[in-house]
C-alpha cells in the first residue's frame, strides 16, 4: 500500500527558530493534509493542499504541495513554546479506498524556551 | 462553533467488561470515522459510516462494533476489551467520502483497561 515517509522523526529547537519538516511518497497524492496533535488531544487540521505547486499559509505556518505530487513541506517560522506537539502529514489513499487517509509517522517537535 | 465532541475524555474499564465510547458532531457531515491510536503511532482507521452505510476495515477485530443512530451521533462498542485495546480512540468526520478529503477530529477518548 501507499506509504508516507515523514522526516525528521523528532526535532529540538530553540524558541524563535524556524522549523522545516517534510513528507515524501513513492506514489502520487492529489491532496496533502497537515495536522498537529497536542499531547492527549486529537489531531487538528492545519493546512490542506490540493494543487501541485500550491503554497498555502496559516499564520506562521506555510505548507507547499510538491510539483511532482510526491512530496510536501511544512515550515513554521519564529517557533514558540505552544508549537510543541506531533505534526502529521496525510493524504487520501488511491483506488477504491480513497476515503481512507494514509498518515505519516509524525514529526515530534520540542521547543526549548 | 461547529465541532466534533467525544465523551468521555477518559474511560477506565476492566478486562472483558463491555464499554461504549460516544461521538457527536455539529458539522452535519455525511461521514464519521473511528480511529485507534496507540502511543507514538499514527491513527489507525477501524471503520467508518457513510450516512447509514457501515464500512469495516479488513483488519478491524470483531470485538469492535459501531452504531450510528442518526447523522449527529456515532458510538464505538468494545465488546470484551483486552489489555491490548488500551489506546486513544479518535472520532473524525468529513463532508463527503470521495472528497474533499479533510477530516476533522474530536479530542479523543483515552481508554485504560485494567
């Protein structure tokens, strides 16, 4: 089945630094979703991308849909302590089960004040 | 605000004692999903309802059942919880099944099995 490779697995950064994480696949995705999950909570949708090359911002977050449709990037500028959490990329599986989301394994972000 | 609500947030049950988790939504979405999430893992889809049409994932154990009495509510029943069923259970909704593909998650129910 389809797989999403998310990197890095974890990262420790100083408050105020910019963060970049990415998601790659061996197969094409037509939609990329980025979620953030706080400890003990459900994932919250941050950004949805629908077109190859699309660049979308949500406050300090910016995400891009790769031109090849096989990758996506999420950048966080000027990180703050509340950015701590696990960031998941996700996309709809191909074929008959296109309702199903394939998730990456997540990037765990820690911010040092 | 339109949202997905899960109750309770924390549930403790005994080994083998049936338990029911509930989810409600004010988004008026057609599709409702149940996921299981274990520590440090991505959510794993158990099943979903498209309107009243129930769809089970092939690898979901028979121990897990679901009911959707109306558009707003969906329940997850675990008939005989085992220690391996301790996890976070997430409910999610989407407007349609084939797209747009955004799914909106509730806050989750943390299940502990003693």
